[in-house]
C-alpha cells in the first residue's frame, strides 16, 4: 500500500522518560512519552502544575539532555548530540518563556535585533523585520522604549517579538499569554497561527489559558509525567461530524462520540490501494473521510464491483461483530482519507454501550 504523504514531522518524541536527582534522591518525572508534531500545527499542552509539561518542552528545545528514549527535532536526533550542534539547533527554534529576560539597557527594537544578529541578518534588514513584528504585536508606539518604561505585558510582547522575528520553523512557548490581557493575548496567538500557515512552522505551547484553546490543531494533556491524551482537534471534530450521521452512532452523546474519535487514526490511500481484502480477518472499522472506494466481491470468476462508497461511509464492522472473514474487498477508486478504529477500541465501544450493540446487530441482520 502506498500512503499519500502526510505533513512533514518537525518533532518526534519516542518513549521519552526523564529523571531529576541522582542515587537515592533520583525521581522520575517523565514516563515513556510519545508525540509527533507536524509542520503547520499549533500544539497546546495542558495539565496540572508539576505534570511534566515544561520538562518535556525544554527537552524538545535541546535545553536538557535526553536520558531515555529518542527525540528528533527539525531532522536532528538529540540523543548524544554535541554541544555545538545543540547550540546550532537552538538558533533555529523560537523560545518564549514566562520570564522575558530582556536587556534593560537596550530599547525594544534593540532587544529584538539581538536575535537577528545571532542569525547573521544585516542590521538594516533585521531592524525592518523587528519593527514589523513589534507593530504586529501592538508595540509600534514603543519601539524605542527601554524595558523599565514598559508594562509587564509590553515587556512580554517584546520577548515574543524577539523569539519570532526570524520566523523560526519551530516555536516553543511556556505560558506566553499569562501576563497579557485578552486583546494582547489574541494578537500573539493570531500571529503564531499566521506563522504556521505562511512558514509551515510548528508551535508547541504550554498554557493554562483557556482563551487560546480555539487556536489549537492538537491538544496534549499531561498528568503525572505522562501524556494521557493527544487529540487532533479539527480531525476529531470532523470524525464526530461523520459519526453522528451514521445510524450506528446516532444516539451517542457528543462526549461519547468524542471518546471514539480520540481512538481513531487517520490513514491516507492512493488510487488502487486496498483498504480491506476479501477473506482477511477483520481487524479494523473504517469511516471514509474523503475520496471514493469500490466494493468488490470475487465469486470465483474474478472480482466484480458491486458498489461505490463516498465520504462519510462506514464499513468493516460486520467482520468485527461476527468474527467472520471479510466478505468483500474495498479498493480506493481515487485518492482518499480514512478514519480507522482498531478492533480493540471497537470492541470497547460495543461493550460500553448496549444501545450500540443493539444497533450493530440490527444493521447486520438487515443485510
């Protein structure tokens, strides 16, 4: 099967664990975490204080050494990375922290120019870029002010401008809107959204600010050092929209639909690729997100097409419910996207909802 390429992966976290202290005082703070973040995504990390969000963020930023697991950022493996390569990687990342760390002796634009100079940008070009970003963040009238003449929120926006002026491919932000009012916070997240769109950048943001959740493409929730949920928001909404139009799920609540959507994965197929093969053991349930597929049955003289299914169609549940082998093949008749639920999660949905089981049985008996 040939998959249609998915967006470029900029951050890949694989089985990452982390410890503080040594010997008897050694404490594990991250436990076997996995996460992939693609170009063009805003990922928001939530969870209670002390759950490991900032620790994971600093590992991704190359500010801590990888102790266990594997971590690849912007194509660079961080396990065993040299100090020089680590520094070079950091220059490609925009960091936004709660403490702004501005140079008190420099004006707003001069603080921003520190980042462009490190990147080797000529001052006249860097100054133009810096002024543009400061204006975009509502500080056009404070360009030549030093930090002591700025409010806390204005100082934070200068620090954000410094992090974003080079339009980095990856932006790591720890509570970037905590010191900002509603309007200023919205300016910041809207600009971050622009960068993901225009530059195919990725943003990973630790925040407790529910005002910015609507900008998220992915929401990751951490508890006690573990990623306990990882939801692609737009994808989950799209799946729920499909689910609630399917007879099987028509009586499910939004919460129940969301729980199922969270367990589904997206898969891409090219024209001619098989989604299901006749006589195979049923292992997955499918909802077609886009494109079309042909249903083919081979009765001994070769496969014959019996129908064509389009976006929103569901298939594959019969073999999961009955244990029979697949009764037909499903072949992509054009490039398509499918949402897939494993047999384990399908069985859990059936077990957890008697109404769901009844509808499945009714559907099966009507065929």
